[in-house]
C-alpha cells in the first residue's frame, strides 16, 4: 500500500486557518482568496478522509480530527 503525503499548500492553508480560525485571515496572510484557502482545506480533508472544520454561525471551529492535527 502506498502512503502519499497531503499537498503542502493544503497543509499551509489548514495551518493558517486553524491558527486564525478564519479562512479570510488565512487568505490575507497567504496572499490568496478566501475561496482558494477553502479549496485547499477541502483537498486536505479529501486526502485525509476527515472533516477538519465546522462552520457555526459564520465562525470556524476545528473538528476533533482538526484539533488532533493542529495539536
């Protein structure tokens, strides 16, 4: 069985979004659009087969899996 590492850009987007708990702030930091950050996070979620964030009342929160990765 082959193990592939997740894309580095997806990991960067996740790290910034997790630190700020905001796709918008992560996008500003990474010089990307909010949509690009969300797309990178979706790619990471697909690669890991885990949802990493919840959106509640326009607020971003880590899921248990996201919290485990964030550390």
